[in-house]
C-alpha cells in the first residue's frame, strides 16, 4: 500500500513538472481543472507526503520519514521526467531543441527541485543516523551524475530505516512499561572505561541509560577518574558504591563495567571493602588478560615521547574533571604483564556474581574510526579483537558467547557503549542491555 501511494504521488509530481508540455493532451475546457487538481495535489504531497505518518511516534521521526518519502518521490518522478523529456526532444518535436522544450525542462527542474529540497532539508534537520559523514558526502557529490543517485538512495535507506526502527522501539517500550523488566532488586552502577568521563561533558553510555530507565532501572555512574591506575580508580569506586547505598537505602549494587572499568571494579570489590555491597559484576569488553600490543608499544616508545604524550593527556584530562590524572599508569595497567600480576593478586570474592561479555570486529574497515586504525595492530599481536581488546582477554567469570554482526561490520569496542549512536543491523545495543539487566533481575539481583 505504501509503495502504491508512493508511485501515485510520484506520477502526480511528474504530471505537475511536465504540465506545460502536456497541455495539448488536455482539452482546453478541462485545462483549468487539471491545473487546479495538480497544483493542490502537489502542495499536499509537499506538506503531507505520507499517509502513514501517524505510525511514527514523535514529531522528529515523522519529519525524518516524510523527508525520506519526499526524496523517494523525487527519485521516481525525476527519473520518469528525464526519460519523458529525452523522448520529447528526439521524437515529438521536429526541431529537437526548441524554445518549448527548454521551457518544459526549466519548469520540470523547478518542480522537481522543490520536492528534493523539501525532502533533503527535512532529513538533514532531523536524522541522527546520517551523521556528518553522509551530510557532507551529499553536499559534495550532489551535482555529480550517477554518483549523486547512489548517495541519494543511501540517504533514503538510512533515514527510512531510522524512522521505522526508532518508532518500533518507542512502541515496544510503551507496551512493556508496566512490566518494568529492568527494575532489579539492586540499583545499577555503570562504570566507564579509560580516557572518558561518564558524568561531565561526555555521555559515555550513549542512549543505553535512557533505555534502561524507561524499562524500570535505577541507573548511577562510577564517576571515577578517566585516566589513573586501576587501584586508584578502584578506591574511588568503593567510595562511590557506599554513597549510592547510603543514598538509595539499597544493600548492594549491580555493576556493569566497560573496558578498564571492569578492572577498576574488581579492585573495588576485592581490595577496598566493597564486596558486601556488590551483588554482581558484569564486565563488557574488559581486558582481563591485558593487551600484548600495549606491552609492545610501551617497550618500543622512547621514554621522552611517552612522557610528553602523558603530560599532554594529563593536562587535557584535568580540564575534563580529573583531579589527579596519570595517563601512563592507566596504560600500564592494560598490558598483558600487568594484568597477569593483577589476576594473581586480586582474587574474586565468593558471594559476588561475575560474568563477562565481549564483541569483535570482522574486518579492519568494518567499524568506525579510531577502531579501524588499531584493529590490524591488535590483530597482529592478540588475534581477533574489537579494535582494542582481543576476544581471549574478555573472559572472566561466567562468560557469554562473543558478540558480532554478519558481514564485514562486526561490533567494536565503542559500539558496545553506543559511542557512535549507530543503529547497527542485527545488533540493537540498547535492547541488548535491556535483556542483560532483565537477566540480572531474573537471577534475583
């Protein structure tokens, strides 16, 4: 039905665009009716291009969908117009390039461009999945024949999928709102990884916390330093756990920790007295067994260079909220040698449920920067990886199967925290965390 309406709308735009050359096809006493009908229909199409707009749950999604619909209409109608005008030039007009043909071409261009710009402005203004990349590409190649068609089709595909996908998520959350499937016995403590903050300037966990909260979860953040040793961060986390328990009246928390945050959390549990206040620890893409490529880099990099990099990072991290950042200490704790010693001395505590989750990229060009740059290096030293950490290094406690997506894409270190806010086919990161927390609830945590 949607396809049929799209085709009908495209034919109306085609007729409106080429009415000047089609005038002989109308009897003159019917011409006024034709102009009035096509003019009104053309206006309605540009205002309300889809009869199915109410299915989309927010104004922005409706605008995104309608923009995608207008671009589809433009693609179909402009293709028909191009074929028609070519036919008109070579077969219907004795002198191929007449004034009438040029006037027809000019009017057709104006009408088609109205539809195009109406659509492109809507999707550029509302889509979150186009990012800067496709907006810039669309701007740069918009006047290159054939290439612009490929880019236009890509933009239509991205925005149409986005509108449908996001609306389905909203509908799904509304349907299960009363079930509060993420309302665990104990609140969630989400612990960030190295070189990022989760509460100031940067949104480390993307759209995940909002999704969990919509399904009943109580979410808190680690707030530990972004670059410091696992021991120092563990000490901060232990204090943070005590604060949350005091604030909420809960006896314990469930920790979900990403990357180095998993090591920080293990330190807090085992060394700084937080064990009695932690029900579960779920580590996500944590290098429990370190990264051999980190050992290599630290051994090959001249001391003066590493200290210069460390100083620059530390100065930047102070501005982002760290009180006493230590770039080198954070990196050294991620080496295979340091993690081996860590695992020998920092033991799991009975009574705390430990589980680990990991993912991997399938090809070096399958993800996004900077993971695509680091993937080959990590693969050389550590084998299959997520762009930063090998799949072998993730395993700790009860281990789940390694996550990936079909084709070249895979799932990167950043994808696991919704770093790029990307809707990856076959992997809904928000729903993954909803299922993860729901499982914690079923386990009684």
